C-alpha cells in the first residue's frame, strides 16, 4: 500500500504553518446512468473519460518513473462513486494474487484507492482489490490504520493478456461525506506491484519528509448534487448452538455433559439522518468472533494482554474514540477499550461531524462485567459476573493539518454506589511540517464495590493507604503523557514523559500499570541506497529511558540499540540489543538483564512467505517469591504455502524457555503450535480448519468452519470447536468441551 513514513499548547500555536503537497485537481465525470461493476472497462461511459496516469514509484524507489503503466478514471452518479483502474503488465505470468477471504490479500498485486471526503487530513477510507476481485478495506486516522474496519462497496476484476482491470463502486451512503452541494475530496490512487521488490506506485509524488500521507493526494472535484436523505441499515441475525463439557474440566473422570440446543436472535439498526451523522443501536448483539485470537504466551508476565477489537458494532467511529497517542493496535493510555464491554444486552452509539467538530457518544448495558485492577508490578482481572452500565462521550476539534484538541468522559457504574469516572483532554499539534507535540491529561474518580467476595487483595496502591480489594474505598487519580517527536526522511526522534498516579483507574479502558513516572528518548537514522544496491533501505537508532515509582525509587533503566534493513527479494530484518537493562522488582534489584532480539521476514515467491524471530538473553522469572534471574529465549516463526490459487496452509510456532542463570535449573519450557488450512471456493466462500496445541496448558483445539460472506455484514457461518486436554497416563488427550454453531446474518439497506 502507499507507505507513510512513520512547552504549552498556546505557545506552540504561535506562528503555526502546515505545508501540504499541492497537486493538480482531477475531475470526476457525472454519469446519466449507473455502470455495471464487473471489472470490464469497455463501457462507453469509461471511454469518454480522460484517465490520469499512475506515474511514480514511491517505494522503495523515491518518486522514480513507474516500471509498469497504470491508468485511473473517476465517474459518479447521485448515489455511487465509480473508479476504474487499468493495470498494464509486461509479464502477466508474474502476477502475485490468489483467491482468498476478504482482507487477506495484502501481499498480492493490488489496485489502491484512498479517499478523504472532508479534505481535512484527519480520516480516510482505504480500498484495495486484487486481480481475483478480492476486496480489502481499512480506516486511516492520521498515521494509524485499522484493517478491521468494514464497508459495503462493490468491485469487479478482469485479467487480460497484457493487463488486469478493476472497477470499484463506492456508495456515498457507505462513507461519511460533508453535507454540502459541491464536494472537494483528497484522493490517493495507486498500485502495489510485488516483484523483485514490494513496489508501490502512485499517481502523485510522495514527500518522505512529510509524515502526513493523506495530505499528499490530489483534489477530486466535480462531485455535486448528490442524493440526500435518510439512510438506514438493519442487521438482524439468528444463531443456533449446542455446547458440551466435562463437569469438572480438570478431572477427566467426571461425566461429560451435553447441553441443549440453544437459539439466539438480535438486531442492529444504523440510521444516518444526514451524510455526516450516524446513529446506531443494537439489541442482544452477537459479539462472538468466528476466528479465535491467536494465542499469546503469558507464562512469565504479570500484566494483562491486549487483543485488537474485531467486533463490527465498535468499528464505526473507532478513530474518534482513540486519543492522539493511542494507535489501532496499541494500548498507550487507553481510557476506552471496547473489549471491556463484554456481553451487552443493549448498546447505542451516535457519532458525527459538524464542520471542524467531531463527536461521539456510546452507551452499553453489560450483563457480565469484568474489570482490570492495575498496579505497580502486576494487574488483576476481576470477573464480577455483575451487570453494569458503560458510557463514553468524546469530542474533537480539528485545527487543520492533522492537528486537533479533544476531550473525553468515561463512566462505568456497577451499582448505585460503585462507579468509575474518567475525564480529560488530548491533543495533537503538528508544526514545522514533520514535528508533532501530542499529549493526554486524565483525572479519574473511583468508588469501589463494597464486596471482597468479588475481589480480595491486600496489596496497596503504591504509598497510599488504599487497597486493591473491593472494600468500598473512594479515591481519585491522575494520568498524563507528553510526546514531542519528529518524523523525517532520514532522521526521526522522540521524547516522551508519562505519569500515572497509584490510584488512577479506567474501568472502561486498558490501563494495567500505574504508580509510575517515566521518560524515554529515541533517535533513528534511515538511508536509501542507490536502486542498483541489493539493500533498498536500512537504518539504525537507539532508545533509552528510566522509570520511577511515586515513592521515588528507580524501577527501571534501559538502553537499546537497533537496526534494520529491507532488501530485494521482498525480505528484511531488524535487530535489537538491550545493552543496559536494570529493574527493581518485588524489592529485589537486578543490575544486569541484557538480551538481544532478531526478526526476519521473506516473501521469495508467489507460493511462499515466512518469518522468524528470536529473543535471547536474561529475563526476570516473575512468578516465584522472591523472583529470580533467568537465562532463556522466546523464539518462533511461521510460513504460508499457497498450493494453488484456491488452497493455502499457514503454520506458526512459538516457544518460550527460561532456566536459572546461576544453576541452570529449568523454570519452564513450552510452545504453541497453530495450523490454518483454507480452501477458497470463491471470493465469498471458504472452508477453513484451525488446529492449535498449547503445551503450557496441554490443550489441543480444533476449529472447523464454513463461511459465506456476500458482503462484510451479510454472512452465513457453520462451524464447531473441539477442545482436548492431555491429562497424561492412560487418558492422554480427552475431550473437555465442544460447540457446534450456525449463524445467519443479513444486511438490509435503504
């Protein structure tokens, strides 16, 4: 895809100027009748439209002439934007493409379209199509992408003798657009060409000193007189399932109990009273996922693990509910983590944009609440089994050039007395083209449940008198983070300061570590060798920082050196050396915990891709009391084999081993193996089998699934889960639980 390069507010606002790339406008031609979106661009309507050329290779070569010719045309009716790509290729046999499920084709040849309907560089929709008409889409917010975002749109692809073609039809009601007579959008059009290098072609040049990707598109003009009025989506579903399990999952001699067949139904409704406002509600939603989260090894961590959100209800407006320091896949001071809304009976959401002001409100009644209890050296998860009400409100005012200031209020209520309220501001200020000053400041007010049977723990929050157990205490807390950074072509740096008081809590969020004050500094250099060189890009840098608790004790100090290289043959690596690593844990000081890590990836052919990683050195073994210093490694890798255009197999393996640094006594040694086999009948349907073995839990899981997806929301699933445990002895692997399910969901639009 088109590749981006990764004091006080009033004082910084003085003299602000933001430079965006200026490119000639492109006009979309109005059509008198719709186009049949089938990938064939021989319609008479297309022949009368002057194409634009995708003239530049922007990665890995820098604004060099494109090696293959590509043209793009734009047209529209009052309902739909149409885009036609003609991708010429002097060696069609070298195409890298395969039939796959939606959003699993990003290593293929692709036609790429990125549109920012507001032209304010804050939010853009990304559309991708491969030569087999497999769609991908994503939401871009600033420098972050959310590939789980789903849209209803249409496409067709056709392969010829010396080119392949794509048509896209994007309904205006599927995206947010300004409520005005004449539209002026910012658009990027390009092509991914994976051959000797993973080349990206673009219709516009790309300035690597400007980290704003959206800014560097061309204006799309000529779109006017669009149909306005109420847009409605209704999404009903029905689900049938049957579950069975051992009465006691830890005792293979207990009877296996097969449950009754159960049914469940629900509905979601989405209404857009104007093009830039969305109202959404759901009753008894099915928030299950048909694909299990890939297992993460947690045997030697004391903090909860973060999993990315995949549930459709939370994806609309997902960019708005994140702060300037929170990416789509990372938990930097996350005061709203949607997966804390566990099992809602009803949920509702309103999001929209009025001029420079964006706003969103979400409310959900949760039937089975789980809460994080953070701490200095560990976090806990309390499964309360109680009902709760979760509310979040968010506003953001855009200042231009990806700068904004925003506010958020989060509220969680379990009973009439117990609650958690978080309020604060965040900002993102861009200046001098590629510098940014970002920050967040939050205050929390918490009144605990007065029921230690829900959660009992005598540990105190730092130097305060308050305990972690639910004994009815009330307290407040502060959290703040400031980040000053530069992202340039050849150099980048950042300075970060963070402060979380011992009693700060965000029960709608994902903040697991408190009672800390830390700072860090990073610096990196990047180089782009001549195109004749085997290495296309390389760089090195460093990262250092310290952390203190509120008692004034230094908890951590570290120095990291790193380097990376990308090479022809679609391969690359990065290496990190933790040269200085000191930590105080549970009162013990560990002065030397050095280790090194290496990651390598390669896509050497259309039929094979693989990756490897290794982290080796010293680690603290955190489970025993007192903790001990160990020596070991985390290692793993995976590969994907594409046997035909329809069949592929992916295997992954992860291992973690740690033994005493002094005596070599083994602490633990385990692995997780995962195999995923897929046969794709068409772009809409596939048969999949996931098999996973976790030696830490001695658990074997098997997940067969048939899937048919007419679009992202009209789906039919039929599948099962079967879980086994190795109890050892004569019983070996025994079934501990099973589930069979059918789900039908159908999107009704008007």
